[in-house]
C-alpha cells in the first residue's frame, strides 16, 4: 500500500473508532484495543498504526484473495481493506453483533459475520488468508486454535499473526495508552512456539527493532 492510501485508511478508521468509544462507557472498548488506535499521544498512536501498516502491506502482497478469515476481528480495523480486496470475508468474534450492525449501516458487501466457531472448523482448505492480529494472547485453547488454522488454510495460503512481547517496555507503553486491566494469558514468543508445531513461521517485523513491543509473523503450511 502507498503511504497516502494508508494515511486515508487510518484517518477513516480513527474517526469510526472515536464514534464507537464515545458511544460506550469508559473502559468498555479497552479489550478491543480502541484506545491505542485513537490515543492522543503521537508516539503511542504511531506504535499501534505501525503494526497495522505492516499487516496491511502483508495482506496487499497476497492480493487478489478469494476467501479470508479475520479471526478475533474486534471492531474490524482490517475489514474495509479485506472486503475491498477479496471475494468473501468472514469476520469472526465472540462479540460480533456490534460489528455486524456497523457493517450493515456502512453498506459493507461480501462479508459474513460469525460468532460460532463450529461454523468455521468444518471449512477445510478454504482460506487464502487468515488474520489473527492481537488475539492469540487472549485465548486459552491456543493449540486447538492453531490446529484449526492449519486445517482450514489452503495449501498456498498464509496466516498472519501479531502479538505483544509483554516485556517491561511493553507494559509501560500499555499504561501510557490508558488501559485499565490485564487481558493477556501469554506473549508472542509463547504463541510462536505453538505456531511452529504446525507451520513454517517467518517473522515479518519487530516493532520497534531494538525496543521490541510487538512481532508480526507470516505462517504457511
């Protein structure tokens, strides 16, 4: 993606997320990460959007796409780009109703909204791309989830994963971003160890090199 395209995408997403935050009580959107996308601190905001930029560029490298799964999509930071560049997108999240209402209001096309994992697990070899961005650090059944990714990703597809290092710098940044709680059960290194049981794992980026807050991986069968 070109820099101007990313900037336009960022501004539209920030405006959408600010509306969502303002329509809920304080702290409601923390687990979905919305305060980090809209943070008034330029450094904190840059840190969040730098990893979004890395993921968007990785998605762009796989375009055109047929079937895409955004696993743990939250409020859909990647959804507008996915539906513009794929034939079919599935947005999965246990709390999908708000995103569905938003998508219907915005007229999103070629998208299905799902909160029941049992509807996805039978879809063997179906997906060109799976996103698991800032989500695997939250879940308990990681190994089962990664096995499912392996089964539903087609042979030429890619799984994009991003997560936090949970180091000292990251924890300081989390407090500066204004989060009120701790929602993570593991770090990105724990996640990578499980991914490597099932996939070939390539690191796309460390954010920031030398001061690692996040890592982004591309996994292939």
